[in-house]
């Protein structure tokens, strides 16, 4: 008897509030899809983090590009810079100049 009364009450409630229940259920699915689905707040946070990383890389590349441009300008205009670079990179010497080369220190073997 208690079961029948409870079912009757539930049935009456559903008949009165069926539209509200359906709209509430649709709203619950939309909210769940917003947070769990693609292009939700979770993805937005990940995209912002990725954007910040890309902007940092861009800044580093711009600084490196500026340094390379400066080196290109110095190579084409500054003969002393070019000479120092050639001597350092290629080991060139001037006439009557002695070059001393020292062997690398031998590595000690662990005992």
C-alpha cells in the first residue's frame, strides 16, 4: 500500500513537472558536455598554456634572429671581427706567427 501511494505521488509529480524535468535533464547534459567535451574550459586552459609557450619561443627566436643579423652586418663591415672569427674558428695564423697546441688532459679512469 505504501508502495502504491508513493508511485501515485511520483506519477502525479511527473505529470505536473514533465517539462521542467526534461529541461533540467537537457541543461545537465549541456553542462556536462561543456566541461567534459572538446573545446571546453579544460581545452581552453591547455590552449592558453600552449600559446604562452609559443610566445616565449617566438621571443627567443626573435632575439636570436637579431643577434644573427648583427653578426651578418659585422661580417660584411668589420674586418677585425672577421679576422678574429676566422682565426678562432679555422685556426688561421699570420705569417711568422707560432701556434702552440696543448693536448687535452687525459681523463682519469675510475678505480
